């Protein structure tokens, strides 16, 4: 079955760049997503990328996709303490929006 | 209210109780979802409703019973749960044909 893997934890200092990595196994993945979850809250969609793209930039966020290696990354430039949260990678195929999520990466930003 | 709302936000119940979780979306979407989020495990998709019809039941035990009376409301009826059912239950909605799901804040369920 489909599988999405992420490292569990990342710690950076404020102002540095953060890079959160994700690997997936489903070669038919069409869309790949990054969600953010703050404590006590639901998931907030940050950005997504279509599988025929290799990069997408949205303000401080840059998503890189290596489809050959099935590797997705999220780079947060100038990381702020407010970026501390759990970041989930997810993928879906062209089917009925069935998202498969990773276990999440907890990002801790220290002053 | 905007977005996706869920009530209650916290629920503690005994194994013999019956309770219901409620989700309401104010986005004009026509698909709704229940997910289970347990510690250190990926989010698990439980149920999907599209145009008020259930289109996915991801091998969920029958002690969880969903109901979708209209495109804006989704319920999850709970009965005779087990302690391992304690988790954060997240509701989401989307527009069929669009690849974005919007999540509610979740209900933190504790089964004693």
C-alpha cells in the first residue's frame, strides 16, 4: 500500500532556513501536500504541488519535488518562532481525494 | 462561523456510553471526511462522504457510525468504545474535483 515517511523532529534557530523532508512510495501520486498543525488545532493546508512540477514557491515556502526519487521537501526561509508546529506531508492520486499522510515532523524554532 | 467547526472540542466517555461528534462546514463544499489522529501514527482516513453518500469506509469498526444528513453536516456516532479509540478526531471538507481539504480543529476524545 501507499506509504509516506518523514523524520520526526527538526530543531532550528530563528532566522535560519528549515528543510523538512518526505518520501513516498506511490508512483501514481498526482498531488503532494504540506499541512501545518499547531497545538490544539486542526490541519492547515500550506501548499501543494502537482506531480508534473519540480518546484513551487509561495512567499517564504519553497516546495521541491524529485519524482524519480519520490522525495518531497518543504523549505521555510527566515524561520520564525511562530513556525513551530507539526508539518505533515501527504499525497493523493487522481482518485477521490484520498489523502495518505506521513507521521508528521515536529519543527521547533528557538530564539 | 467560518470554515469547518467541530463540537465538542473535548470529550471524555466511558466504554458503555453513547456519544456523537458533530462537524459543520461553512464553505459550500460537497464532500466531508472523518480522520483519526493517534499519537505517533499517521492520520487515518475513516470515512468519506461525497454528495451525502458514503464512498469510503476504511475498515472502521462498527462501533463508529457516521451520518451525513446534508452536505454541510457530518456526525460520528460512538458506542461501546475501547480505550485505544482515544485520539483526536478530525473532520475535513472539500469540493468534489478540487484537491484541497480543509480541516476542523478536531475533537479530543478520551475513552476511560
